[in-house]
C-alpha cells in the first residue's frame, strides 16, 4: 500500500493533499482552494452597504436584505 493511496484527493483537479487539511474540513487542494477563496473575496466585497446614515458597513447577503436596509 502506497502512502499516496490513503491521501484525500481534490474535488477539482484530482491531486492529493495532506490528511491534516482534510481533517480541518477542506475538500480542495491549496491551489484550487486559493482560487475559490479569491472569487469569494471579490463576491463579498460587492455585498456591503451602509445600513443607516453615519452607520457602519454591514454585510448584505441577499436581495431581500438589500430591500429592507434603512427601513
């Protein structure tokens, strides 16, 4: 039995990654995970708005939340 047989495989590229990373809950290798993380950062940067005049910026996740801001 090879050591690489017991290592988890990335869902996207199929490369194996460390077992420690899998136990932390990751399903992707570092390279694929970095790509997803960058895309998520860009998406979340567009989802903030001031809820009230002179108020702090808040995360707005849905269109329903956006319609209720400031009411």
